[in-house]
C-alpha cells in the first residue's frame, strides 16, 4: 500500500499575516526569535508558540527569512505580492 502524496502547499493562518505585518513595522536590528515571540505574544494577545508557528509558516511560504543569527525578517516584495 503506497503512502498518499503530501500537499507541498503551505497553509497560512490569518494570525500569520498579523504577525508578518507587525514584524514589518520593526525598525533597527531585529530581535531574536525568542524575544520577538515574547514581545509579539504580549502585544497581540497571542501565545509565544502561536507567534513562533506564524513565523515558521511565513518562512516556509517564503514571506520571511532568518538571517545568519536566526533573526526573522520580512521579504517585503513577496509580502506585497501576496497581499
């Protein structure tokens, strides 16, 4: 019996866009992933794990990326085209 093929399409959730828009407002050096999750969780009324998941889904959808140190940042052209 063969395994069903997985769907390679990334499914974003509505809160992922909220996190991306908020991340796009960051000026200066981006905070670390953990600090960002804690900050946005408090600011947006989400849990840190929800923020972390939103950032990871955005990275999988190529709407964001992590730099060499692991700090996430928005790919503005991709986000603009998506919205």
